[in-house]
């Protein structure tokens, strides 16, 4: 990763203690976010997010499938992340697998909620077509093209943008079906259903350096971390998932403090992201 | 394979908080009665035994109700990647399920992320600088999965590390809490985990009162978070005491 000399480490830590980071930001300021939607025409929805030098793409594809026997009235959603070797040479082959699994699991936890499906950002029961027989399987794939820290936040934002760009084709079900037969479905090419993405949470990663917290760490700052917490917060201010990353121990009162700071930051982030996504969609429609 | 006959099973149920919530009977199926008859804030009896595997540097076996886990620690051994010099030690963790651990054969492969979670939970507690250039391997095997698997694996692994003589800041105790509707249920079994609306897994070092790993799933409001964390920290403190008494028993038995 990044090799830093002792002098550089002190410089970063001292700057953070004085609320001035290496690129001039304050501790709780995000880098400028650029959103582009509809970057992958073959997918049902896609988005590309650039957060400083971090560049990620998320794509959403929906395929017809059968709901699981345990939850016949819900569709299925799967989230996978792939770290491409273009981001770092160590991601080639199986090198990036550990990081990919960690990111995939964290995103699944934040966006899909508990096992019973409650607390999920995306309502799985809106994906069902014929209960018990046919449902939509949603595959959300994230790709990391360039990594400069804060991958989880960028991927969370990219998935939110991709889902607001997603159009699921309308399905007409042939009405006469008996018992065990698979109903016939006609997938319409023209009409599309849009997702309601106001319930999707954003992910805020707070990194603790010394005694202060910073948001949106670059990879230089990330190499310094003692510990970090990634919190997924939705519009209502409820926590939808929390993962502690990094090895050092944290006092429980510090964790609660970090949660309240994250809530405060997430309000601004949600508003900023929504306006950027709306602007990107408007751009896409014009072109 | 349970505790010796005649000795009361040690348990680490946390103390009830001063303000107990009145039970909320909603009339629908949120009124949950635990299948094994425990109270909402009551944990399963915990059984630990060190020295389960003779050929390992250190090992431990843990049994919490139907969850049975065995952990072996090998090391410190010479690092395979001898080219990457590191002046602190390396920790390598692996968690695997036996094929007969789950009710449906072979379902344990869903939990590939447990290895990295175990690594994160333990690395904050081990003094890595005491064994530079070498690696400590921690191998965990889940013999039977009865719910709350990862917390049991973590607690058992830290006992195995203590048995191997690896220097640590403190033992690591782990507990998980499930949210079923409005109720917070500690130490869930497999059935409760499949119905849960949210879960919290917390690992901490009880004597230092530091949290090394914290994972929330599902939607939580802030008062619920506070209550759940307090419950877990309380239970971890008691679990730490149980683990210590197990280590003491093991050393006094070997001295005789």
C-alpha cells in the first residue's frame, strides 16, 4: 500500500488534530462527488461515482427467478463487489478476494438488513411477480476501478445511484395457471418500473486518527488508522448497519459518540447525493 | 460432553438493567417465547475446556448449548512469506464448518467472512510485537452450529491463544444479541437467528473495557443501540470471568 515516513505520519496526525487535512479539507468534509448514471446500457441500471481519486461503478441487473421456499413473497437481492487489478496490482487474481469479500459482506449488511428482511433499504416484496413461483432476482455488482481510500462509502453511494437509475421491465402474467405449472410471463420492452430509493441508506465511514475522527479518508490517511467504523444511516436517522474495521480496541462511549457524529454528517451527505443523482439523471435524459 | 456431573453449569447472563421495559404484547406473533425456555436476557450455560488437541501449541473446546466449537493454535511458526519482513508478528485465522454442522448438509460455506471477522476481533488483543517475523495460526472448526456461532468461535479462540502462551493484553469475550420485533434477545439460537429483524455482535476485552469488534445488522434506533450495547458489555464481563476460571482450573489441574 502506501509507505509513509515517520515525518509524514506526524504531519498527517498533527494536521488532523488542528482540523486541517493534507488536501485542505476539514475533518468532517467529503471530497467532491461526481455522479454519472446510465454508464452501462446493457444493465437495467448503473452508475459511476468519483470521490476524489476513488472511482467505482455499480450495475444492477434483474433476472427472472424462483423465490426461495422460506420466503415465497419476496424477491432475492445479491450484492457482489469486485476489485479490479487496475486499481492496484495486488488485486490481480485472488489478491483482491479478501477485500472484495469484506466489502460485499459490509454492503449486504448495510443495504439488505436482517435475515427476516426487515430494515432493508430495498423492499424485497416489491420484486415478486407471482407469489411462490416467479420473482425478480436482483444482482447488484460493484467494480472498483481506482482506489484512493473510502471504498465502502463510494460503493454505497454508487449502488444508491444505480438503483435510482434502474428500470425493471413490466411483466404481464398469463392469467390461467394451475397448481404447479410455471406461469408464462411476457417481459415488456417498453414499460419500466422505477425503484423508490428514498429508503436506501448511505454509508459513512468514520476513521479515528489519534483522538479525532475524520470522514472520507484518502489512502494515505487510511494507512494511519487505529480503528474505523462504517455506519449505514437512512433518511430517518436510524442505523441500518454498523461494522467496526481496524484492529485497535475502542471504548464504548467513543463508539456512541462516533455514531452521533456520523448521523450529523449523513444528513448533509444524503442531501448532496440526492441532488447530484437528480442532476446526473437530468443530464442523461438530455443527451 | 457437558460439564462434570454435580457441578452447576456456569453461565454469564447479564444483570437486568434498572429500568426494565414492561413486556409489549402486540397480539401478533411478536410475542416470542424462547424455545429452550430461557428469559430474554438469559444466556446459555457456557462450557470451556483447554488442551483439547494434544499436538497443537494450544487449543480449546467450547460448548454453548448446541453450538460446539474446537479451536487449535499453532505457533509462533516461521512465516511462509519469508521475503516480506515484518517487525511484528502475523496472525492467520481460518474458520471452517464441518459438513454435518448445520441441519442441511454443507450449508457452512455461507460463512466465508467469519475468518476475517475472527482476525479483526483478535488482532487488537494480541501483542504482535512479541513474536516478530513469525506467524501464529488459529484454526477454528465448528462441529455443530446451534446459533451465535461467531461469538463462541471468538471466545474459544482467545482461550486457545491463552493456552498456547501467546502474550495478549486481555482475553476476548464475544456475545451477540438479536432483535425480534421489539424484544432484545441475548445469545440467540439458530431458530431465533432466522427470524431476527436485526442483530448485534460485540467482542470486547472485559478488563480493559474496550470493544475490538462491533457489527450491527438491520435497522436500529439510538436507544435500542444503547440498551443492546450495555447488555452485551455486561454479558462479556461475566463471560470473561467464566473464561478466566476455566484457565485457572486447567493450570491447577496440571499442577497436581
